[in-house]
C-alpha cells in the first residue's frame, strides 16, 4: 500500500471511529407492519441505533492512528 493511501485510509478510520463515539452507534430506521387487513397495511417507522462495542471503536481509531503514523514515516523516509 502506498504511503499516501495509508495516510488517507488512516484519517478516514479515525473520522469513522470518532463519529461512532459521538453518535454512540449506527442510527437506522426500521419499518414494521403493525396491522394487515387484506390488501391494507399499516406500518410504523421507528428510529433505532445499532450499538458498536467500545473495543471495536477503539480498534478502529487505533488502527487509523497507526496507519497515519506509518504513512507519514514512509513518505518522509
């Protein structure tokens, strides 16, 4: 992997990990059928958040930092 690509990938991982920490997970909308009578359906949309374990978030940020350091060293060395 080229040093510039490693550096940019590291920055992206750090940003993704930081966003996961800030939003406390991955938000998504779920649509559920609550009533079905013949051809008529009544649905409800609920917003949910998929929790990401702290060890995963920490690993994403740590991996990003590592890639930034290695990418910066290879481009200067």
